[in-house]
């Protein structure tokens, strides 16, 4: 797996009738050669068990991709619920 640089693009509170948490959007920058590994990264995200203090990852998905500044960028959106 190539080395990635991860940055938070934005985070906002999220609430439903029974849960609260946050929606978070990440930018994951990979070497340009990682483009063909997108499906492997997607599968990894779908099958990954995350260990975050006091939070559950309710949903996570790659929602966009682009090549910017010589790097392959994945935009990852996640819904985190307070545990």
C-alpha cells in the first residue's frame, strides 16, 4: 500500500432523533501511480474495523477522485457516531 497524506477538509456536527456525531470529509493524497489501486483502497475501507475513542464509524466511502499537483487524491466522506 502506498504512503498516504491525509487532511481533514471539513467536519460538521450531525444529529438524528436517536444518534449524534459528526460528518467528516477527508482528502487522501497518494502517489499518482496509486490510481490503479483505488478499488483495493475502496475494499479496504469497506472491510476495515476502525478503532476510534468514543466513536463508531457508521458509514465511510470514497466519493470523488482527482489528480492535483502530481498526486492522486481521494475524497473520503465518513459519518462518525458518538458511542
